[in-house]
């Protein structure tokens, strides 16, 4: 692999955000998995990160934050609405997640999607030097590979989809389906979280374009395109180190004490309808109602980060979660023994890890999820091998974390049984399962993921 080929990361969001206004505005690095994966690679090879800063208006000037060289792409107010809230998060996001809510199709959103993708492609072309590797990320930018290839025919372009790629039955709904496929087929390597997504893609590419080939390699308009599964992971050793800090362990002990020594069930999610939070709460509510579990002995914590609040579906999910939490507490809490603690906010990394350490049972029960990093983070933090992970079959992570207790989140009876099994699991069984889960997240961390992708691209 050419060690020094420059890397151009193209993602909807920049890895930093602007705080303050006017000349006193500053960039602040945003925490997150993708940033920790890309930063060392960018530092080693050099390169730039092209993305949107999250605001409306002209793009801020190029900036350097730590070892990250940022090139911002500007979006107008109407593009924020039509491209981002609209086509990305009201059409594609629900459709790619099994249409768990109805996706909306508006002709007036397609042109802004195309226009913004063109702007990203132009910005990438400007930063491109002969030999650069270009890595385009996610569903917001599916047209960029083709639009960039039109300008730089010889470029090495890779694309990674962080969310699931839907089966033909759903993908076929999209009025712009063949345009999207041709957009993606501009890449040399197209990678997905799971083999199932890769296979879905190959099937529709062959059906709706002139692409031909196998599950691993397609040929399209005289070029060959590799298709692969490349599951993302976490910065495992960073989580392990944080979990070993004395201050974090003290904080975890304090949380457990505040919860009166009860068995702690934990959920940590973006507040998104794909994450299955209401069904998880319902399962817990029924267990309390039937007296299989008692709020004297167990407690649930649900941490939910506010997300996409202006997009249809999110406000309803929030209301549903809050009503259910209210009902459960109204019927089951006592002074000093609240049945569900609900935090609607983001937690700092160390605080989040303290919660992972305090939790006996981690509930990760999305209706559909590309991967789900929370499941892997919990596992990485459990250095004493205790704790039980309850994991939805419909998260990409379930393909790897086979020793979790796997559940179908829509099957409430099995969810309830599985939660009870998790609460009652003997320490020796916990250790046996967790040790295997932990070896899994150690064997394959986010650095292995980016290496594997870039090696495929550099070939
Ligand atoms: P997301 O849908 O955002 O990501 P996920 O993989 O769970 O989902 O990542 C969420 C991240 O946010 C985790 O690193 C977690 O620690 C953090 N987080 C969640 N709640 C938090 C809270 N209250 N406070 C602080 N941090 C919190 C998309 C896809 C996933 C895919 C990832 C990466 O939807 O399926 O795994 O991209 O490819």
C-alpha cells in the first residue's frame, strides 16, 4: 500500500463544530468514533476532512484543529431543510431502516440532495492530488463517488455506508433508485456493515443498472467495483483505559450506591425511533406489573441524547418515551426507589463509561441498526467479565457478538424472558459469555476497520 498517499475524508459532518459568533468563533473538536478512527490515519498520511459544520450560510474558511485539516461545505437554510432534514432524514433514513416509520418522497427534495452532493464532490476535487485516496461516508453522500469520478476519472474512491442497505422490496420504492445506484457505482470499493447489506446492494445494482458480476465484484461501464462487508468497531483500548481510571471506578460505585444497590438495567441511545426505546420500556413495565421484577430490587436507566428534533417521527418518539417513563414511575416508584431514571442529554465520555461500569444488564434493542457501537463500548468496559448484554438481532453488531443474549425486540414475551434471564444470570455464566464478547471487540477495533478499508482501496 502506498504509505503516503494523501487521504480525503468526505463525510456529511465535520469532526468539529463552531462555537461563538463572528471573529471570536472557535472550532471545537467533536468526540466520536469516526473521528478517533480517522485522526491517526490523517495524521500519518496527511489529508483533509471535507464536511458541513452544521450551520446555515456560507462555508467558514479552511481551518486546522489538532491534526485535522478541515474544509467546510456551506449549506443554505433551505438546503438544510430539504437536503438534510428532508431527503436524508425523512426519505432515506427511515427507508434504509426497514421503513420502521413511513419514508416521505418529495420531488422537491431530490434536486437539493443532488446539488449538495455536487458541492461535496467539487470540494473533494479541489483537494485531490494525483494518488490521493478518497473515502466518502454514508447515506447523505451517495452521489459523490460518481460526481467526483466525472471530474477525476483516475481517482481511487471508496464509499462506506454506516446504516443498513435495504432489501430490493424497499429500495425499489425510491423514485431516484437508479440514479442513486449509479452514484455509488462511481466508487472503486463500496463497503457495508454486514454481508446482508452488501448482498442487498449487489442485487439492486444488477436489477436497476447495467452492472454485472458477483457478490464481491461488479463491472459497470468498463470499470470494476469491489463490494465488501467491513464492520465498524470502536477504539477498544481507549474505552478500556477510561474504564480502568480510579475516578471512573469511584463514580461507578457512587452511581450504584445512589441506586440503592439494586440490579441496574441500562439503555444508552440517540433518541431515535429506530432504537426501540418504547418497546424496551414496555417489556420492563409488564415485568413490574406482573411482579416478575420489583422496583425494590431492579432499576432501569435510560440515557437518550436528543437528536434531529425537527424531523418527523422524533418528537412522537420522545413523547412516547416520556409518557411511558412517567406511567412506569407513577405506578412503581417509591421514595428513594425510582423505577426508571430517564436522562435526556449527552454524557461526557468518562461519565458514560461510569454508567457502563455500573450496569449489570445492558439493553441494546434497536428495531434496525447498521452496527450499534454502544453494544461494543459496554463490552469493552467490562474488564472483570461481569455484566450481560441483551442485543437485538436487527443490529449489525449481532453478527459478531454472538454470545450476547439475542432478541427480537418486537417479540415482547421473549424480550421479557430474556431480561429476566439477564437479571438472574449466574456470575460464572456472565464471565464465560463476557470473556468471549470481549475477545471479539479486542480482536477487531476501529483501527483494524479503517486499515482494512484503506487496504482494499489502495489495491
Ligand atoms: P448511531 O445511530 O448514532 O450511529 P451508535 O452506533 O450506537 O449509533 O453510536 C452512538 C454513539 O453515540 C456511541 O459512540 C455512544 O457512546 C454515543 N452516545 C449515545 N448516547 C449517548 C449519550 N447519552 N451520551 C454520550 N454519548 C452517547 C450510526 C449508525 C450505527 C453505526 C454507527 C457507526 O446508525 O448503526 O454503528 O453510525 O457506523
